[in-house]
C-alpha cells in the first residue's frame, strides 16, 4: 500500500506500551505520528519531527497513563476531527469519562499487552457502538495478535488484570523458579536457560487445566520426590496468593476512574 493511502494514526503518549505496539506489520499498514509530553509530534515511519500539525487522523490511540488523561485529557481534543476514531488503551478510564473529556462518541476501549511487538497480544476490545468496528480497524488491531471482543466494560478490568498485568506476574513467578533452582544448584553447574526451557516444555504438552492436573498426579507418586514438593507448595496456600494478586490488579483497575475528581472538563 502506498504511504498516502495508508490510514493516519496518532499515538498520544509514546512510552512502554506504545513502543511495543510498533510491529513491522503495523508500520507497514499505517502512517504513525506520536505526540510526546512536550507537545512535539514525530513521524514514526519516517523518523522525523513534524512542524505543521493537521488534525486529519483516522485513528488516535490513547497511550498516556490514566492519571495524565484524568487530570488534563481535554488538551487532546484539538487532535480529533469528526472522522477520528479514538482507541483507548488506558487501564480503568471508563468510556463515559473519555467521551466527556474528548467531546466525542467515536471511542472504543482495548486492552493489549506488550507482546504485541511479536503479534502475541491477546487484545480485549469493548465498544458501545458495534458499527465502529469495521474491517480496516480489525486489520490494524490484528497486527497486535488475536482479538477478543467483550460485552461488558467491566471485562476490560478483568483483561487488564489477567492479560495486561498478567505477563509481568508470570515473568515474576518464572524468575522466582529460576532463582530458586540456581540457589539449589550452587555446588553444580546449571544453565538457567534449561529451567526456562522446562517451563516451555511443560506448557507445550499440557494446554488445559485438566491436563495440568493430570500431569501433576502422573508425576507425584506416593512418598516420592514430587509428592514431597507438591505437599509443601499446597500447604503454603499458593492458590490464595495468586488469586489475590489478580484480584488486587482488577480492583485497582476498577477504582482508577473515580480518581477523576481533579479533572478539568
Ligand atoms: N505497559 C503495559 O504493559 C500496558 C498494558 C496495557 C495497557 N497499558 C496502558 O497504556 C498506557 C501507557 O502505559 P505505559 O506503560 O506505556 O506508560 P509509560 O511508559 O509511562 O508511557 C506514558 C507516555 O505518555 C507520555 N506523556 C505524558 N504526558 C503526556 C502528554 N501530556 N502528552 C503526550 N504524551 C504524554 C509520557 O512521556 P514522558 O516520558 O515524556 O513523560 C510517556 O512516554 C496506560 O494508560 C496503561 O494503563 C499499559
């Protein structure tokens, strides 16, 4: 597709998530400008600064932190035209708040994650008006990975906890595993890559909760080594710890919108 026919996209905010959305697929399908905290706009495809700003964007992605939007989101109204569809990636900020702040009804909420860079994000999407989701938008969002449509806005809070924050929880847990095995391996030589590979191998052969349960039972024979470890891990209430981790992130996502008291409309 020639550069002029590609949809024009503005990223408001160019931090961790924004940068991880920039897969080759996305850069091939759209022209991206990015606005930074100093009000400067850069053409990301051509890697150069833009001096004359036109508000002719087809899509605007909100990639600033919720607090930035809740306290001074109305400053972004000037980048919208009647045609612009706004795609909010922000955790917690409700559709109704974004509508009021930007004075637009053409808004959808999505919850991608940083794995979009490798087209591995499982992006949850919520909108009131289903007509906003056309094939052009589907093509753009598919560059992030798979798309999961949700019916209730609260499901975006769930997705924020499990699919937005979840990758960090998984990385933290795997790293605890790696560090613990390294500690145990002190007198011997151990390659940490082998332990990470072990995680991948277990998941490759077990892809449902039932299979994982059966997998544990098949290894944990009576009075054996696995049983000794499994009994201990169960006694430490790990289920409660993991559940509470997700619940805390979910509750945090739910309370963000009520922090808009200081917002200026
Ligand atoms: N990180 C994730 O994995 C993830 C996943 C799902 C959703 N989200 C959501 O994505 C949003 C961004 O998260 P993030 O982790 O990418 O945060 P981040 O790394 O802090 O990025 C925020 C960016 O916004 C810029 N910014 C601040 N004020 C601005 C303004 N007035 N105009 C334009 N840009 C401004 C910041 O620029 P400066 O650096 O110059 O201050 C920064 O580059 C959040 O709402 C979060 O809830 C994040």
